[in-house]
């Protein structure tokens, strides 16, 4: 028992050390400047918008994409919606030749987003993209509730001026607009929206550090891929969007495995989307993300054998093992009271270690709360709100981990679609321009 607890504590300490190094690097390393390019200078853009029952959000998304990138093609991949989504898209497409609708039918429909994207690209390669220079074509995955700003398209084209860049990821942020909700539900919704956006504010800084080594990951909404790479993968029978619950992270791994020289860029341009406003759907969404990362574990030995750069190997290894490391850390900390009762100890550490485990994360979070306040131009009371509601957000998030492990070990790997809600405005403030 003592050996097991000692191993658990060592893994927990290592996990905490990696977390601290990640946070410190994200806070102090300056961002890398990205080039921009006009429509006549860089690659052509095609937006791919997977849609399943998105009548509440699809039309504002289409109008936003056409307004912000009028030179780009917008392709909606309807995954057998049974609401008014296809009719709305057809109406918009009837007035705008830059919008195209592709419809999937059963039994192929409603499997997952990656399969829908792969199917749509195969259709485009046999249609509008046939005979074109695919190295100068970029495919951009945008969620049906996505919004971009005027800096998005120029940055995408600028990033792909580098021939080694096979993919890029926009800085995904959460809009702060929602329908009014009464009582405790509204209280929780506000906490979730603010904390989700703060979380991605932090992730964006971490991604900007990873951009220096060309190892930024793909995180879903706003992911961009060079069409020649996608066609190359399809030609050799490899899914560019792997059949896992976290297909965007799997895509980043496939890019590095295809060629260690491939780079993934991180854009500072924002892509905004809705946040989750109810606790249970939020936990299910996070559980899917965690479970999807767990499904990527078989990539690890392939990554080790690939000869990729050591920095890339360490970075992706940490991400792949993240759920397991977090579980070990929580078990190490959570079993301390029981150990005292049973008088069984693992790794012997000085008393100040427990203080560091408490104070350092709070210090990091306070740093980000202050910087987030500055970016959003919020009053100083927002810092107190963020820190005060952090335990609630953390408690809700924490339940996602055991749920993911339960679903993983019971073989429950069905796709969970994010829940949308109506918005009073097309886009929320402070989410479409980059700063800080």
C-alpha cells in the first residue's frame, strides 16, 4: 500500500510541476507576431460549417462569415437536421452564391463532426476544388454558432504563407450574451459564461507559447487546414479528422505524425461562440473532451517513434496523459484525510508543500483574472467576482473527470452535441478582436 501511495504522490507532484511550468511560461513569454495577407496575396478560404439542428444560430453565422470574409466560400454541412436549418441555409444560399449547402442522409448522418467534415471535403475535392492548386486552398472549420472579426481572414492567409504550416487555430472565445434566466439558473449561467471565457483566455496564452515551437494544438472552432494536406491524408486512407470524440486534438497529432516538419500556427484573431449556460450539459461537454483525450492514448507510442522534436514530444505527451495525471493528482490530494485515519503514508514531504499546492494555483488564477479584466475593460470588482466564483466553477468542472472515466471504461463513446440557446444579439462584446 505504501509503495502505491508513494507512486501516486510522485505522479501527482510531477503533474503539478508541469502545470506550474505551463502557467508560468504562458504568463511571461511574449506572443509571436503573425503576418497578414490580403485576399489577392494568400490562399483562398473555404469555411466548413457542420450543422445539426442549428436553426437558432445558423443564419447570423452565415451572415457574419460573408460580411467578414466576402471573398471566401461558405459550405454548410447539414447532418440530417430535423428542424429548419437546411431551409434557412437554402434561403440564404438562394440570395448569395458564396453559400453552399451539402446534406448528409441516414444511415451515414449524425455520427460525429469529424466524419461530416471528411465527407464534405471529399465532395468539394470532386467539385469546386477539383483542378485547383490545393496548396493554396485553406479549409476552415467553424461551428454553427461561430463568429469571426475582420482580422481573422488576413491572419489565416498570413499564417499559410509559410509552406511548413499545415494547420492553424484561432483563439476561441465565449460570448457573454444569453437569454435572461431566472433565479439560481441565471446565477450559474453567468458564472459559467465568464469562467469559460476566462479559461479560453488562459488557453490562448498557452497556445501562443506553443506557437513558438510550431506545436499549437487544434481546439475545434476556428481550426484551419491546408487542403493539400487533407487531400494527401485522404489519398493514403488516413482520416484528417480521426474517429475519436476529440477529433480536433487527434487532427493535430495526425499532422505531426505525417511529417515532424509540419507546423501548426496559433492565431491571435478570435472566433467567438456560445458558452454552456447549464451545469449538466456543461459537464457532459467537458466529459466528452476528456474522454476524447483518453481515446488518443494509442497515439503516444507512435509519437515517440516518429522522431518529432523533443519539445513537441513532451508537450503532446503531457496533453495526452492529462486526464490520467489529473486523476492521480486528485487521488493523491483527496486521500490525505483517509491516510491520517489509517496511519498509512506515501511520499514524505515538508509541510510547506501543501501550502504551495494551495497558494500557487490561486496566484496564477489571480494573475489571469487581472489580465482578463484589463482585456475586457471591466471594473476591478470583476476580479473579486472571478475569484469568488472560481470554487463553484471548479466544483462543476471536477465532476466531468469521473464521468469521463466512467464512460471510457464502460465503452460509452457516443457523440454528445453541445446545446445551443437563443441570443438577443448576433455577437457578444469583447470577443472578436485580439488584445493583451
